[in-house]
C-alpha cells in the first residue's frame, strides 16, 4: 500500500469489479459473490489496495444493477447480505479495502417508493419523492434521456415522471428531506457493515433546477440537471457521516463535467475525497494532449488539496486495448467508433505503455476488471445478446456498453473459460483462451504479469502514489517525468525509437528495448 493509515485513499490503486461478469460460483452464467470470494486471491495477488464493486443491490436489471430496488440488501442472483458481510471480512483480511457503488440520482421503478407513488396517485406525498408532473399531451420539457429518447415517461394515470436514464430508473427528488434522510441512513447501514467507501453514481446530477427549463440552446456546462450548486450541500452532509467513523471512510464521485474548476469544487476538503478522471480516459494517446490533461488535472486538484485519479477504462467505455489500436484513440460517448479498423497488437502494446503511465502518475489509479488481462472490446456480440438499454433505446444506432462487460476468462481453452456456468449472460469470444488468467499467469510477458509487477512496485516504491511530478526534458512525442530524485517514467509515443535518460536501473519496461533504446509505443520505469 502506498500510504497507510488515514490517507490510504490518496494514492490507492483500486480494482473495479463488475460483479455480474467477474466469476460465477453457482454455475448459472452470471457472476456472483461466491465467485468473487473464490477469486479474491487474484485481486489481492495483483497488489491493489482496494476493490470497487458496481451495484450489488437487488435490481430488476433494466440497467445492469444501476436500477436499485432495495438499497439495504443484495441482488439474489449475486448472493445474500450475510455473504456480502463475509466478503467484506475476507477482503479486509487480505488487506483490501471495499468501496461499493451507491446510486442516489434514481432508483428502480420496482423500488417500494416508486410503486407506492404510482398507486397513491397525483398530488400525493409519495409522488413528491420523484419528479412527477401533471398529465398533458406533451412532456413537461425537452430533456432527453442519456440512453436516448425523452427523459419523461407516463404512469397509467397520465402523469409524467422524469428519468435521466431508462424509464425504469425514475429520478429521485433531492429537494425532499425524506430522500436525503433515507440516503444518510443507507450510508450508515453499509458503513456499519464495514465498507470503506462509496463510489457515487452520477454524482453531479442529484439536484435539478425546479423550474425544469428547456435545455434547447444550452451548452454542456449549463444543463439544469447537472452540476447545480445545491448538490454540494448533500456531499457536505455525507462527508460529516463518513468522518464520524473512527477509521477513514471515503467517497469517489462519478462526474463527467466539461469544466475542471467546477469539477474540483466536489473535492473541497469537506466534500468528496476523490473523483474519476474522465478527461484522462477520453484523451487520445498523444504525448502533447496527455501532458495537457495531466497538467490541468494536477492544477485543478491542487486548488482544493485533493489527489488526482487516473482511469483508462470502466464498465461504460470502450476497452482501451481496442481504442488504442485505432487511428482515433480518443473515447467519446457520442461515437464509440464501433467497427473502426483496429490493430489489436498495436492497441495492446500501447495499452501496456499506458498502464505504466497511469500507474506512476501522482494520486490514485483505477484498474477495470479484464484490463489486467488486456481484454479487447467485444464488438461482434449478436444483437439478440445485447442487454444494454443504450442499444435498444437508440434502435441499435449506439451499440452500447455490453462489449466491455463480457464475463472474464479464467482458464481453459473454450467458453466459458472457467467463468462458471455454461451459458454466460453475455457470450464470450471463441479466441479468448489466450487471455485467461491461467494462460497469462504462466507467461512472464503477459499483460497480467506486467500489471502484477507494476502494481507491486507501486506499493514498494515510496515515490509512487500520492505526491508530485516534475516534467523532464524530452523530444517531441515523448513524456518523461520524475516522481522524486530516484524514479523516472518515460513514455514514447513519438513513432521513433529514442534514447533513455540517465539511470542506474531499469525497474520495468512495457515491452522489449531495442539495443538499450526505447521503441515507439513503449514505456519504462527507471531508477537513478
Ligand atoms: C453511471 C454508471 C452507468 C449507469 C448510469 C445510470 O454513469 O456508470 O453504468 O448506466 O450511471 O445509473
């Protein structure tokens, strides 16, 4: 661990588990807590400090668990509350902190509150927990669902309700003190069971402009349902709850915001501890652009004394081995570039270099399950297998996020690659034997071995994790920085082989050197 005690989270490496696709302990084709517990040694063996789990609550699964029907229990196909408690204990005994997802912007339409609101009818206090508006021929405004189509749907009596995501995910009304009280209690419920923190889903979205103005003509930074000033009061309350526990409990926010300074406001000392760096994830793999993002990230975080985070992939974005194998290596929700020509060998080489970059920048770092195996995006899922509402709500125009959520390959020569049951909830490709944990564990040059070595070094080297960075002189297309007098990282994205700076030892390289020089799309950690 890079730091111990109260500031462990400042430089933590955090492994993201998408439970449904991690490992299946009961053979039904869906990942679960039994599978997760069986494979905890894989996560501990990587050398990470913490696990973040995507939602594990009971859910009708309209949006893969992000439609929660009960915030105080476990999805039955994943296991039981008692098993979740055992999992927390086992993770802790392996030295791993546990962060769970909380989804406060919306719940499931099968949540008791929404069912009661529908039954209670217009004008009832139950409807005040959501954003209901009177029956009318047209929706109350022009807001669009982030999954496509209008953000308003009707209940049988004709009233409209707001859902920024799927219709099965009604938005909660955070003006209502009952909603606020409920989530304060939910936080305590899980903190009392030992969880070390929460990842806050759509953290910028909770507060809406109650006048519900149209968004037509507004830019991204002016949306009346994102980054409203009132949201900060909620996180100040939450922070007081976290701080009331003797050992540190932390929050990480999910905010896709266009403005770094507005973003940093969430990380003031009395609000959230950290947040995902999506500018870094979205950035093309080009030295000048990366350097600009790294600099602006560090500047914005320094304003509030918060540690930065570094993220290459997650369960919503195209896997970066695939992105980096394309002509355009950026990520954008607006165009996933599905089917763009992809050189996976190049993408893998670049992903290895990007791993050494992200694991040596100052702050915390996230590793999305499968990233340590170098899994590519699965782009050829049959339409009938796709489950993401993004696919159905856009009539297939957007392939959605299933391609990065395919169940992990653990061993064996063919599907299900020791995942568990025969028919996995999303089909796995036929050529994944090369990516299994077993195969890569036996190959010293694999992506898995690279992540293990890098994450372990990150723990051992005092200069990695939280701290500062100094840029070193380098040629065009090369990033070179020191973390202290003894550690240097060089990332060569120039297209040509370059000389290494002075050093005493090569700690780790993402690929083979060429006569002691650093080839293109290769990164290296040096000590001196
Ligand atoms: C977040 C999650 C995503 C989910 C959405 C709605 O962006 O990461 O998976 O669909 O929120 O809850």
